[in-house]
C-alpha cells in the first residue's frame, strides 16, 4: 500500500540532508528505506504496542512503531498513520545499534 513519507520535524529532515556530505552511504540507505516505505508502509518490522519505548510514545504521541533495518548496525524508526485520504509514514529517527539497544533496553 503506497503512502506519503515525511520526517517528524524540519530539524530531522535537515539532519538527513546533511548526511549526503557527512555520511553518503547512510544517506543512500535512508533514501532507499524511504522509497521502500513509500511503496509499502508496512515493509518494516512492527513493534508490539507494549514494547514501544515509553519515551517515544510520549515524545511523538504515537501508538505504533515500525523498524526498518538499514546496514547491519543502523535502524530507522517510523510510525504509520492516515488522514482522510491516504496513509502517511513519519520517520522518527535513525540510530546505530548501540543506541537502539539502549532505547529498547536490550
């Protein structure tokens, strides 16, 4: 199911754009992930509601969370919602595996 993909904030979008110079490989991988999410908003792994970190629920006011695996040590976090007409996926963050494990308390 196709959807529109947005960033949760202008700052996060700018950070993504700056990756083109600072980390072109990660920039390309996130770009690829966004294209895949745009084609199928449910292509990532769904996190069970009870396992969504409380700080993400509070910070972003979300009730669903999806994880898209980038290269072996990076993850992209996004949430899916809908308006009256279409699905909308919102990129919340991307992080290395160490920060991902810390967030999910593994």
